[in-house]
C-alpha cells in the first residue's frame, strides 16, 4: 500500500511544475484551473466507479484496478503528448 501512495504522490508533486508550463502567461491561471478541475471531476467520482466495477465483477478487486490502470495510461498518454516548452518565448 505504501508503494501505491508513493506513486500517487509522485504525480501530485510533478503537476505543480508541469501544468503552468503548458499555458502561455496570459491564460496560465485559467488553463491550470480548468485542467485541474476537470481532473478532479474524475477523481471525485472514482470511488463510485471503483465500487460499481467491483460489484459488477462479483466482488473481485481486479475490475477496480483495471479502472485505475486505465486512468494511469490516460495520464501517461496526456503527459507524453504534451507540447515541449523548452525555449518558448511565451512561457
């Protein structure tokens, strides 16, 4: 369980530096806020989704972990497809 929380916290530590780099200075506050709030919608409903998937799978935890893995893959794909910000003038 500790390893799981270390992985989760690693994502939280990175987002404080990662999100602001994605947006130009004149829309940075709005961009970071909207991105964060959209992510929190998924996070807010994740216990309900996890419970529904676990119940539908007959009580096994594999369905819930499948949902978590899908979220991790989506996050990795989003980070991988983010634009490179090194050398940009508007950052």
